[in-house]
């Protein structure tokens, strides 16, 4: 076992002080761009809304996440953390969190067995609240640790993929406790998913490949909030953007936003760079790889690497090499080469640093306040997926505007009366 592995897995004495020191510095740097979360942390320090709550978190181990966890800790919570993706961990941050007294089980590049063993380590802390990014913690507790459900008061879910899975559990009548879909807050998905994913995805692609986007054809699979962000940022850097979709409403929107829309079968023939952001399965399949140009670059910015048919590309390739970190170059039998980035995992977090702290400020402020809301209101909530309460969403937006030095109008009493009346006039 390496020094890092023993440090991070045990979550106790940190042997590599320089690594932890680097992590602390980077956490502080990110915190400077998260003024809303800072205010919530200060409030939590006084009010202790999470006193007595044990939070099991399965999240991306990044500097921004660290600031969320420090706010939860300030609120009185005991926190244990594991990674929600094998390649998204920042090892220096994991080491620093251990020094902050949070058992952290995460190593960048961990294999699947280690990944799930780390989830089990978090579950061993006997959490009373879950905090997920992708729903792996909830599903593991439900399928393997049913006995502990009696002590669970609720959970929060950070991402679109996780909300999809949770709603499927609710539909099947097996959701084990109430969960707040933090992803559904307007101050989360309109900003984190669009501006965060848009910028960080292109950053990850460029870091991995150093490719020039200008003049290239970039195919975006999926035109939800993440897809909108990737498309707009790619177009802004001079790429010719093509969108693939299965939802006719989103397809129309993409057309009216100025993008070409077509099936993946057609896009595969003309694309230079491909990005999947759908949350679905085998969006780029074996038959699409067979149609791609020599030198095509393929990556995923959705939660699971199931979006790419990795077995399919392996099955049609005669060899593979790794010319750069996070780049797997497959050679097909006819000599064409196709590059898969970061093993099909989240390219923005695997090859890059993930979303900028300034946009995660709102996402994690919602997360922290949703946790406090659950602690206070769990007794009256059913086993359902709930949206973030409107008052929390609006408060986060108000605090963010204030931190940016932006003021807005307020409705006058007459305007409020007019807006609430069905008759003409006031």
C-alpha cells in the first residue's frame, strides 16, 4: 500500500504533510471564490443546524467539495467521504480533508473494486444522511445494508444522473428515504450544468489533447443544460457544432440556437470531436465508431462512462497505445485511429479540475442548505424525491447577486397586488 493510499483510506494521521499542505492551499484558493458558501458556513458555525447528524458523502473529491464539507462540519455534522468517480479525485485535497478530521476514502485512478470498497467504508461510519453525486451511495445502502435504513433521515443528490435513478426508485416504490434533488434547483442546473460543464469540459479536452477547437466539427450528444453549455462554449471558440438529440423539443431549441441537428449515425461521419452529456447508455455505440474519421476524439462529460460503448471500440480495434495522459488511441483494422479520453469517464474532472469554484458556490450552497432543511424537517417528509424549497433557491440567488455587487428591482405593493389578481387593473 502506498503512502497516499494508506493516508487516504485510513483517514487518520497524514504522513505526506506536503501533499496535505498543497491541498489546504488549493482549498483556501477555491474558497475565496465561494462567498455565498462562506456566509452559510459562518451562519452554520453559530446555529449548528446539523449537530448530531452523521453525513456519508459520495462526491467528487475536489477543492470545491472540500469547502462544502467544511461548511457541513461547521454546522455540527460528522462527515465521511468517498469519491463518486474513480478518476475525479484530487489526491492533495483528500489528504487535506483527513487533516481536517474527515475520514476520506478516495484515490485518483482507483479500480472498481477499490471504488466500491470505499463506499463501504463510508457506510461503515453509520451515516444518518447521505449526500450523493450519481446515487451510488443510496443504491448500495438500499441493496446491501437495509438494516441501517431505520436510522437514515434523508439524503441529497447533486447530479442529473442521480436524480434519474432516484426517480426510478420512487416510481418502483423502493426509495428508502426522502431525498432532495439539489440538481433541480434553478441556481444549480442553470449555472453549474450550463456554465460549469461548458467551460470545464472544453478545458478537460484541451488539457488532454492540446487540440485546436477552431475550425473543427464538435458533436454534442444531448441538449440538456450540460449540452447547451458545451455547445455554446465550443461555438465561442470557433468550432462548428453539431447536436444529436432524441427529444424533439430540445432538437428544435438546438436548431434555433444555430446548430446543425442530425442523428448520431450521420454526425459520426463528419465529427472531429465528440462529447456525450446525456446520462444514457451507449449513446456512441460500436456502429458509430465504425463510421468515424481517422483521428476522431471521443469523450464523455455525463456521470457514467456507459455513455460510450467501450467494449465496442475494443472489439473492433487491433491495438491501442497511450500517447498522452488520459488519451487511449485505438487503431482499427483499416488503419484509422480513434482516441478515447479518460476511459470514457467525466473528462472535465478526470483530465481537468472540474467546474470553476465561482459556479460551484451556488450548487454547494444549495447542498448545504438542503442538508440543514432535511435535518429540521425530515419527520414530515415522505419517501419521495423533493425539489429544493423555493425559498432556499431564491436566497442563494440573492446572496450570489449581492456578492457580485449586483442589485435588482423589487415589486411595489401595487405590482404585487396586480400580479396576484385575475381581474383587470388593481
